[in-house]
C-alpha cells in the first residue's frame, strides 16, 4: 500500500489501521485540522479496493 508521508506517519503511530476485511479504522484519538481537504475521520469504515 502506497501512502503519502503524512498518512504513513499516522499509520506508524496507529492513528489509523486496516481491518482483516480491508476497511479503514480511524482511531478515536486522531485529532486533525484539515481546512482544505477531507478529514481522515470521514474515511472510517470505508472499504479498500484491491486491484491486481
């Protein structure tokens, strides 16, 4: 999985993870300010698509 440096850092800090059924899990402790983009918490429970 390819991530930008900010999301890679957040993943390493376990601020979000991926479930066994490939859904995004965002930590309740995740705090952010994102005035110009979609907040990470809005991705919680979204399904990832795997492409071959």
